[in-house]
C-alpha cells in the first residue's frame, strides 16, 4: 500500500511531518476513515483538555471530614440533600446551579461541598456505612425530608441558611446570596 501525505513531502521538517502526517494520510480503502478517526480523537482531546485542567469543586460525603476542611480553610460548608436518581429538582439543581461556571468558580476557593444523597434505585444504592451517615445528617438538618435541600453551615455545623427546593433565581444569584451571607457573618 502506498501512502500519500498531502502537502507533506521529503523537504518537510521531520517534526512537522510527525504531527501533521496522521491528518493527511491518504491511503487505499480505509485511509479516509483512519484520517477522520484520528482527527476526531485529536479534536476532542483539544476540546476537552481545558475542562480536564479546570479545578472543579469536589463534593465530599463525610460530615466530619467536611468540618475539618472547613475549619482548616476557614470556609463554609454547603450541604446538599439530593435524590440523584429520582428527584427532578435535585438533578436540575446540580445541573443548573452546582455545575454552572459561576458556582464552580466561587465554590472552588470559598466552600466545602458536602453531598448527602438518597438514591432509590437498587443499582445506585449506597454502602451501608455511607447510608447511615446520610441518615444521621438528615435527622439533624433535614427532618422533614425536603428534596432538594441545600444548607449553608459554619465549620461547627451551625446552620447559616437553608434553601428548600430548587433555587429558581439562577446560579449567579445563588452565589451572590452566599457571598452576602459570608460578608454579613464575617463583619
């Protein structure tokens, strides 16, 4: 099989050939498919690379760990009660608020995130120990069983603010409310 390298020829610098050649290889039968596949892989890698490097906020699932991190970093704890596989408001809250760029930017440096999930599907069931911890959190902070429920806590576990249900005003307003609470409680 003879391969033709588009505009790449023997006068092209070897390093350039190494990086560009996979995109321009035109060969018999399967070459166009290979060129498209290689291009798609490379394109997707470049497209997704910034997301892989961005600092996304990590949700903890252990209250004691969250309190320790909160005390160490002098940050509030944002506790979210969710039903990840059955509660449409919870799913929407995560998608529209917690996954938004505005929230991610703020939470990364200002909040310790804690998730207490209560899935119903057997395939999503939690380990017994984690379920027990989530039940204890619900007993203390969500005895009415509201979903979603988001609670802002200080490092000792004292409630600063509760948001019942899906937050309708958008991610920017949600972040601004937290900022205002932080400013008013630190003055």
